[in-house]
């Protein structure tokens, strides 16, 4: 399923730009300011976590985003100000794909300056897209 989705994004980019089938797609995506599929997924998840933390998402999603600084045992650590989320432990690979685990993992992987910034949703989205665009392979 993911392969078909990726191919459809690449096909759409080729149609928009008139690129031939066997030309490299990465420069085309850069010119269009489109993120690769993997980064786009991470972008969407990080945006959802940002909205959960700032009270802009439904409560059932916000309940899964537990800040490490709110835990009594971690409240006085230096890492309490880094706005990291608690990642639930799982025993299986499928468990790591759960929303609460994947969202916390993606959020904690972001640089501290993006995680700790207090800004609007639009400004955060710009910073986040710039971050993921600079990580292209």
C-alpha cells in the first residue's frame, strides 16, 4: 500500500512538471517544495502532537501525549524543560506503530529548538517543513 501511495505522489509530481519517467524525482520534489512520503508522514504526526500539546486537538488524542515533565519522578531533571513526551514501552514491532508510541517517538526526535518553540501553528509548520526539507536523502 505504501509503495502505491509513494508512486502516486511521484507520478503527480511528474505530471505537474512534465518530467519523464526515468528522470530523477528528488530534484523535482525539491523544486515543487514537496516532502518525500516518509517525511510527509512524520510532518503530519508532529503537527498533530503540536496541536495536542497546545490544546488544539481532540481530547482523545491529547490524552496520549504525556509530557515527561509532568511525571512526578522526572519533574526535577534537567531534561524536564526539553518538552519531550513519554514513550510507552512495547514488546512487539507492531506495538511501536501505535499512535501514542509513534507520535512520541517522532516528537522526541525533533531538535530541541523546534520542540520548545512557542509559536503559532503556521510558524511551527514552517519550521517543521524547513527541518524535514533539509533532511532529504
